[in-house]
C-alpha cells in the first residue's frame, strides 16, 4: 500500500467519524480539505488567468502595458490598510468606470 493510499484512507475515516458526532478528527479533515481546495483554486487562477495576462501577449509588445494592471492591483491592495485607503480609490474608480462602460 502506498503512502498516498494510506493518507486517503485515514482522511476518509476521519470524515466518516462525523457520523459519531462533531469531533476533532472531523474538523482536522475538514480544514485540510478546505485548505487544499483553496490552494488548488489559487494555483489554477494564477496559471490560467493571472500569469498569461501579465506575461502573455502584452509583454513582448509593450512592457508598460503589462505594468498597468499590476500597478492597479497593487494600488487596490493598499485599501487593506486604513491609512492608505485613499490611494486605493484610483483602481476602484477605474473598475467602476469600466463596469459602467460595459453595461452601457
């Protein structure tokens, strides 16, 4: 029996342990599943959306065009901190303007 099969069997029994009531084994399996699913979703989004958009067709034509979405993303992340939230209004205004233009 391989190590992967053993881990899968243990996690399966940990999930089935919920039939006996909520317990720490089930919560560990649940957190592992959610963490793995989120990690997989982030990697799929990075390799299928972000990386081709940043380093795909825009880079050979104009590196400046590739820097604009990256700069807007960094400015949008500035909204996390309250002191820098005013800087984050620039990309929000851009997103609202593009969204309104697409809706019209």
